[in-house]
C-alpha cells in the first residue's frame, strides 16, 4: 500500500456531469444496457481506495510498440507511423506514476484483430492491435503505433467511428478505474459519431481529442500526438484523520 | 470573476466497445500470445488461504438477454480481510481478476477465495464482499457493484443498510447452490436491476 500523501483520504466523489449518461438513444446498444434506477452514492472505503498494482516484470520487450509487437520485432505493421504520448494525472493535477496503461485499436484499414470483427477490410498479418506500458515516476507514457482507420458500425443507417485508440487506465485505487478513447485532431468524423456524442459537454469531449505534437515527431520517421489522462483524485485536507463530526 | 481552481476534471469515460478483449484479454479475443503474460488471469495462486469458491452468473440486459461481450474485473481482500500490499496479507492472493461472459453462452465464472470482512473508515465492519466493475459495448461508463454472500451475516453492513428499498438488497447477494458454489447475476436494467454504486 502506498504511503504517498495523494494516496490517503477518500476518493473525490465522481463528477458524473463529466461523463456520458448511461442511456443515450442515439447509441442504440446503450438503450437496453443502461440502468434505470439511480446509483447508490457512498464515500469510498478500502475496497475502492486500494487496487491492483503491476510492475515491469509483466511487460514484454515490445509491449508498448504496436508497430512491432505482434511479430516480436520481425516485421512492421502497415500504416502511418505515430507516437502517442502523454501523462496520467489525478484531479489534484498530480502525476500518477507507476500505473498500467493498456491500449487497443483497429489496423490502418479500420479492422480489428478479434474473433467477432467481420468487417471486410483486411487484417494486417503484422498487426495485433494491443499494447501496454507503465507510467514513469512523472506519470509519463509513450506508445509507438500506426494511425488506426475509421470504420463503419451497425447503429443508425450509416454510422462510422472516427479514428480512435481505446485506453484502459488503473491508477492506484480500484475506484479510479477508467476506460476511454482517444481521438485525433482534425478528424471530421468525431462530431458525427454517436459514441463520441454520448459526452454531452463539448469541452469534455474535446479533452479526448489529441493534438498533433510536432515537438515530439521524429523527422523522416513518425508524427506524434499528445494525450493526457486525468483520473479521480483523493481528498487531502488536514482534517481527514479526525474522528467523524469533530 | 473568482480565483481559478487548480484542480482538473476527470477524463470522460467512453464505452469499452465490443473489442475490449483485444486490449485486456487477448487470448479471449483469439489473440493468444499477444503478451507473454496476461494480467488478472486469477485472483489467487495455489496455496491461498481460505475457502476456494466459484461464482457463476450472467450479465443480463433490459430485455432479459445475457450479454456475450461483457468484461468484468473483481477486486477483493484475502480470507483474513487484508488487501494485497497490506502488512500480513496472504502472498498467494493478488485479489484482482479479469473475466468475461462466454461468447457463446453468456456465462461467466469467477474462481477465488471467499474474502474476509474489512473495516470501513467509520470503524464499522463491512460484511465480506467482492468489488466488481462491468464494462461492455453499450455501457458508457463502467458499472461498479459488489458481490456479498447469503451464508454470511450481512445484517450490519453499512452499504447494504443504505439501500432504502430493502427488497433490492438481494440483487447484491450471491446465492449458494452447493458447497463452495454460488450464483450471482448482474442485471443491467429492468426487474431485479442490480444496485450499482457511485463510490
Ligand atoms: Fe473501437
């Protein structure tokens, strides 16, 4: 268990307005899969304030390089080479170090390597589509990958997912667990997508759009996109250790 | 105008989608070998102390259909109520598991040890429970819930007692079907909708 000051105190209650509501009629699958009754809100306790931790021993040599990891360095994936990088922070604007970040994505043609994906865009024999890394002491992470293609999906008559990378982040507490998606600056499909549009606050949706970052792009090699992630924080006041009501 | 807060807003959630397994459970997605080591394969190693139990169930939508693409994660303490990393915790208990609805039948199975009771910040003892987080296509933000056990004393648990409609408490309680075997369904919507948590 961590002794860091930011790992004490209860989790800051989730600001639900920052997130999509469970039910959204334009995202049809959410209709039967959204709870109707209210969530039960409680202050966090040990079950939410602790969580699994993962060390570098779980990582393989190629895990954060999606261009090469499926073939273990033998042959590169097809696509536009990009670096995706950023920091994991908490609501108190502090870095979240040593936390696992997992990503998955479609290949350059918009096809996933999954037994249930039947889109006729071809699989790339050199692309698996998943990667993972652990943030450094400053909460920083990097992936090398290819720009995923947009793809059509069955929802309304002609819906397309914008180019996106799925992100899964742990933080240091099970109550911080988050899955989200990163979009790409300038993609006209973002604001036509019913899944992106489940986020009702435009400013919040914009936080999922990674800007082109030429300062990290390597000439004659790859472009770069920056994507920072904010997890729930923990309340830190000098009164946290006082007895209830004191 | 007022001063500017120096806090940040949490990154908004987006659905895990139908292909969450690619990133989280590659073998399930049909991509065995994507990682040398997948995380969360079991919350216990051989030799974990306590009673080994098996919880089976389904994640059911508002029409009564069992999801085939749901993924779950569980987090729990060891049989003595200690979480991994705490002094004296059972080194054979990682406490963390990833499991999925079967893509043909929708059934899931969680094999673990029965957790011990844990004290809440208020000092009250909580009844033994496993925290569960459910994601899937159509779920816009991961759903938190808990598995309690019908053969434990749940009468003074602070969370269960906060549920005004006590007829809903049973949605959080696993039913014992045989020695070491329990069933627990997660109902996303409709009759017997599971109590989901904001915690
Ligand atoms: Fe996707």
